[in-house]
């Protein structure tokens, strides 16, 4: 029950951010051409990924290098959202080539996915090493000097 209540503020803030993004797009009367709609779609997708990622990180188990994982993935999610937002703001640079814009967005996503998978793999390995070290320390308690 505690995990569900901890995720509610993240979910509420995420919904507010998504509604704000939609309000900015529709109330500022941004031209609704194909490029801007793609930019909005990628921005909304990145916001959903960030919300899901933050909820997932919040539920991270303390056994698996959770400090490294939480810090690394939270930073990666923030940088991912910032990169997508900057690319969406500068979407007019791709006005002559929609495919290049989509390719850049997919490249940003691929880079984010690779970094996230690397952080998860490293933090699990770190967690295993920490638990192995804790087991060794427990068995060597009588040998205080390390001899």
C-alpha cells in the first residue's frame, strides 16, 4: 500500500505536466502542421516515459544497488526529456525534412534506452557484489584484523 501512495504524487505531477504541454500547444495557436504534431507526439511520449520511469525507480528494491540506479536513471530520464524538448522546440530546423526529425528523435530514444539498460545492468552487478561482500564479512567476523 505504501508503494501505491508514494507513486500518486509522481502520477499527479506527470498528469499536470502533460495537460500543461497540451495547453501550451493548443492555446498558443502553434501551427498544426505535420512536423509540429510529430514534435508534440514525441514530447508527450517522453513525458509518459519519464513518469513511468520515475514510478519504476521509486519502487526499486534496495538490494540491487538502488542508490546508483535511482540517481543514474533519474538523471538519464531528466536528460532525455530535456533533449526531446529542445529538439521539439527546434523542430523548425527540420522543416524541409520530416524524416530527419523523426530519425533524430528515434536516435535520442535509442541512446536513452542504451544508457538506461547499462545503468540497470551495472547496478544489479553492484548489488550482487555488495551482498557477496556482506556475506563474506559475516563469515569472517572472528578474524577482526583481516589475517
